[in-house]
């Protein structure tokens, strides 16, 4: 009849919680989105955000540039903190007082706020608004409560006992630094009190004070009978220990004073934080106050203020409504914002033993939440979704795969954006809001994307819908004149608040259609502060040949490109071996993808340079999942030093790539791709060629050889010019490699001018050839600025590779890039090489080039240096075909040169494809990509084999195997 209740469930914490939107899927599962102010809201394990995002405690160790939340998930179980105090123990002990309306407490940390423990036993009213530490006896702490007066502990918070000052709301405490038995308490509407015996008895000292709240009491450390009290009706001063108070507010525009600090180096210098007009400064002990709010937002409310007496830096908590930000000043007059945008700030303290360490407390914001119940009403999952300020989810939708789409409103500048269309908060530092949109997988364990949608004023996400293709539609309100709009109905925003609708396309599946001799290039946006990682599948359409593929990882922290590495698309293999090098500055990483519908068992072992195996183990890859780890990390656990190989065998084929990481002399991470030898393919016996080497003038080349067999290998490495290796100078160097192991030769790099050429790897008679890689490095002023790997190739008569040119590369313009090519001719006769260029659409540029490569020689040129290409228009992206009529063929490698933002020259290998390699119609993989936190990935597809077109889909997945929407351009 519709009147029976099937189930009713609560989901809640100790503060306000609200369900704002609901959706139901075809199976009867229920999805709820809303907001919570509870730090102890019910969440489940494994979800995208299991801890409260709103702090409420924060720490900076670099004078406010960077902050970390030190509350939620670390032992603080209340979301609103009102007081902080530091006891002078070694290391310092930090105390925090909380009030979550019905409950509160004192929390204690002995490790700089990393972890906290409850320390409120004995408090009959645990709602603590004031704390003060005895400067002589650090185990003695005083707590001011909301209704039960002052409590005292003498054992660092293990036990508290009430003092005779009861039945009042205590809002401020101060302890005399010279005579710590003198303790002062300021109250809410009940005046001030003094104890001369450590809280054993109290006397009212309110003569001359108003009846309004007292927000702060500060003591002159040189003459402690002089005190100042900040109240709702101005500042008051006493010079006789509180016997009499007189007004000291002359010059204040705003008599409602929230915070007060005295400079202990100069007790006549005071700073007051007011409710509306920012900071005021007195240089004469409160006789007169001057405005000191330079750099603060207009009509600023200052809720907390302190000083680092070691550095002389002042810190102020500034904000309006429930939005706060910490500002700092070297002189208390001109202020600049720090990196903390939080909810309303209540307290600031500095570590007196370590300069530049600052702690902040806030009342906590609200987080959005998403929860799911199954058809019988059991909770399936629950997750927070939010940052340091207020966040609320107002709408929810579910697609046919169970993915969850949420729209809402956030004022957090650190909202957890992932793969975002708009990575930065549109509202700047003010107390405004942006709309947001987020997509979670069906178990809320993966955030496919999350993005701001906002401009410079208030924007609100109110509703969301999703279509059958996974595109999301968000509706809301905007007060921003600069909210991004495409094909908008009106060209101007006529109202104070206007409606908006936005479509967010599903970019987890990008269709491609590549014409003959054409290609496609897309690059992830990389704007998120968080990093999204995963893998990509290249899935040709039925009957279509697959394209060649290349993924280029770029790492650009702080706006400076440091490193790039290119990874060719690969097919799954059942067993593989890679070169493994691990030392103090070098590490090796491996990414593996299980594309199968069931779990795969992976067995592995290491082999040292002598051929001895060690470190065997096994791990399981879930169906359709990816794992990416350095070999030093679990499950591989190589140990701190390895020079050899790593071998794996899978119970079903997996896709794999390996990366060599070098930390250079200035601590920057440089990446190089390592080949993965397929052990199911028999090693050949023919000569292989590294098409390029460089030695001298800062350049060195390493030849890395991996033995893919269970037999020892031997042969020679032959350079086309003289080099020095291990104190031996010449052109030919022998190698021997134990079974399953590796060997490495490195040129000395001491020649000048630079010597270049190619390298032959010649196995001895009856020996098979190792898998090989040439790594060349460039050092400038003693700093390694770039490394790139050149794989060993067999010769071919025709090659294709991705090519580009941008910026003024010949003038070494910052940000410019251009494809270079090295062509090796290992035959005894010179060869003519022809070059053709087509655009990514497959259209001919009309330009052709011809070069002659001498016998046993090379040519190495950048794109616009090739004869016939000097007039190539810029910018250019396309496909270059390189061919010769010589049956001996040529060996080719592409090298993209780039000048970064500080003028360093970087190189990246862009691997070519031989036209003699037949195109496969099977699925291929990019086993790893990274986006955000400085990383971007460029995905390049081109027809690398016969003259044919290809079509299909490029699909992105998170490591869990869930589709991942990756914003690209």
C-alpha cells in the first residue's frame, strides 16, 4: 500500500550532518550525497577520502609557505578547536582545546602534531576555549572551559582537577612568566580573575573593565604587573597586576578586539586584531593605535595573532564567515598571505625552540560526503569529499556501470581535484565558493575526476545528470563574470546570480580515426595538485590495423620542465627481463598491467652481475588492474643496491614497461625508458646497431646489455670513433654477460670536441645477441640535466616516426622543441636517404628532403636542418617517413630536443617504427601514465607500417581497472 517502512538508517557524527540528494539504481541500491561537519562521521575503509578534510589543526615548518593538516585521522576526534598551547618540554608538547557543541576535550601531541592523544580526563566540562602552560613547570597546564571555569593538570594532561573558579565561561588565560603562581583568567561577560597561588584560589580583578567578553590577556614579560586585555569594547591595561584597569583604545577604529599579541623583545610594541578593520599597532604600550593592515583584504576580521620572537615574524588569522587564511608580516605593518586557506581560525602559536614552526587551529569546515546502501539497507561505503574549508554535495547521479557523479559547492582552495578541467579555485583567496563536479567509481575507491567549476565570485553546483555515454551535465548558479562559457545564450551576465549548465564529456574513451600516413597527438592537462596514474588501452576497431604508439611522460614541478621519457606502445607478454640498477642516486621502476578478466600470478627474481639469482617472490595482479612500483618497494623489495636484472613470469600475458630514475646533483628526478626483453622470443645472432652515441663536452654514453637467455653471452661493442672506457681507449671493447645477467660499458666523456657516431653490438660466433640500450647523458656545470635511452635496432629500408617543431628552436628559445633524427649506415657504401613529411591529418606538406649518409657513418640533424625542410612552417606536428633504396637498410632513432624554462637542453627518444614490421590488429597498451602534481603525458598514435588507415579507441583506466576520465587537449 506504500505505507510500510522497509528500513531506516542513520549516518552521522557528533556534529551537524545533512543528506542533500538521493539516487537509486536498478538493483535498488541507494546513493546519498550531502555535507557533514563531523570529524567522526561514519566512513568505510578503502574509499577515496576516509578522513575529514577540514583539519582542524595545521602545521607549517617553513614560516607559513606550506601547511599540513595535523588533526583528522591523527587522533583528534573533534572538528572545532578553540585553543592551542605549547609547553616547554623537549621536544615541545602541544595541547589543543576543542568544543563541538555537545562534546569537546583536550588533545596532546609530543611529535609536532603528527599524532594526538586524548588528554582530558577529569574535565567536567570538556568544551575548552582557553589553554595556558606554566613556563617553569611544563607539566602544569590550565584549561578554561565553556561553563565550568578553570581546570588544572600537573601531569601533562593525564588528570585534570577543577579549581575554585567555577560556573563561568573562560575565554582567555595567561601565566606570569616570572612568577608562574600568578594566573589570569578572562571570561565571557564575567570580567577577569587572578590567582596568586597557581589556581588554588581566585579573586575578581574587574575594576575598570567592561562587562563584555575578554578574548585575550597578555603580560609584559619585563614588568609582569602590566597586563593588557582585549574585549568586545576595546583594549584595557593595568600596571598593578589587575587591581585597576584603564581604557587603552585610542586610535582604534573597531573596538571589538578578537586577538592581541605583545612583542617580547619590545613590550611597548603591541598588535591587536579587530573584528572588522584588520590589525592595529601600538608602539607606546597601548597609548595610541595605528592601522597596520597593509596587504590584508578589505574589512578583514582578525581572529588570531602571534609572533615568532626568534625571527620577528608576525602571523595573523584573517577571514570572514567560516573562511580563514593565515597572513604573515616581518614588521606587523605589511602583510602577505601564506599557504593556509582554512575554515575560521581560532588560535596561532609558534614553537619557541625551533624558528619558523607555526601551528594553527580552526573551527573546522564541512566536507561533502557520498554514501551507498544496498537494497536491504546495509551500508556499502561512505566517503568524505572535501578540503580545508566548507564543501557540500547537492546532487548525485548514477550511470549504468554504477559510477557515481556528484555536483556541489566548495570554498576549499585544496579541494581534492583529480584529472580536472579547472584545477585551481576560481575565487582566489576570498570567502567565496566554486561549484564542483566529481566522478567516483562504483565502490568509491577511485576518483575518476574532480574539478572546480567557478570564476572570481560565488558559484554553486545545484544539480547533475548523466547520459548513456557517461557525459555529465551540471546545473547551478553563478555570480562570476568570468565563468567559462561556450556557445552561451547570452553574451553578458544580466543578473546578480545567473543559472548555468555545463557538460563534462567522458574522456575515459577517446575514439581515433587515423588516415594514411597520419597521426594523432593528445596531451593530458596536468593541472591537478593530486596525481592521477593508470594505464591506457589502444583498441583497434574490428578489422582495422592497429597504429604505432608513443607515450611521453613530462615532469614539470614549479613550472620548470625537468625530465621527459618516451614509452612505446607494447603488447602483453608472459615473461620479461629488464636491466635493474639501484644505488644511492639511481632506481628502477616497473609498471605491469593485467588486461585479463581474472587475476594473474606474477613470479619474479633478481640476478646479480655474476649470474646468481636472489630475491625471488610472487605477487597477484587483480583482473584489469595495474601495479607500478620501484623495485626497492613492496612487493619486489630488492634491497638498497642492485646491479643486474629483474625477471618476471606471469600466469597470463601482462603489459610491461620499465623506467630508470636518476636523482641528479641538485636533487631533480630524471627519467629514462628501459626496454623489456620478451623471453618467449628467441634472441637473434645478428649484429644490432645503436644509431647514435655522443662522448665529450659534457656528453657520455652508457651501453647497457641484458642477457635474455640461460647461457652466457660474449661479443664486442664497436664504436665508429675513438672513446675511452674503463681506462681503455679504442673503438672496440669486448663484453661477456653471465646467464640472466647484465653488463654495462660507460664512456669517460673526457674528449673535446664532442665525438659522435653509432655503435655496433656484435655477438661472437654461435652466441646470441643481448637486448641493448644506449643511455646518453649531458652534464652542464657539473649538473646532469638530461638523459635519454637509444634502443638497439636492426636495419630497415623504411621508417616512420612522429615529428614536431615549435618555437624558435634554433635560437634556443625557452619552451621551444624540435624533432631530431640520427641515421646510421653500417654498410660499406654510402646511401641516399629520402625524407617525406605529412601533417597529422595525413596531408602532404609538399616538402621532401634528401641526405647522403657516408659508409659506416651517420647523419644527425634536427628537422629544419634537413635539406628540403628548412622552410617548414612552425608550429608543426606530423609524421616523417625516412627511406632508402639500399637493400642494406639504415638504422634510425628520433630524438626530440627541447629547451626548458631555465634554458637547459633536454632530449627525449621518440622511437620510430619500421615499415617492415606488420601492423597488428590486436590490442596494445601504454602500461603507465601520470597526470597532475607536475606530470603530464602526451599520447601519440600514427600509422607506422604499410600505407593504411586505422580506427579504434584509446581508453584510460585507473590502477584498479576502473575507467578514468582524463582531461586532454
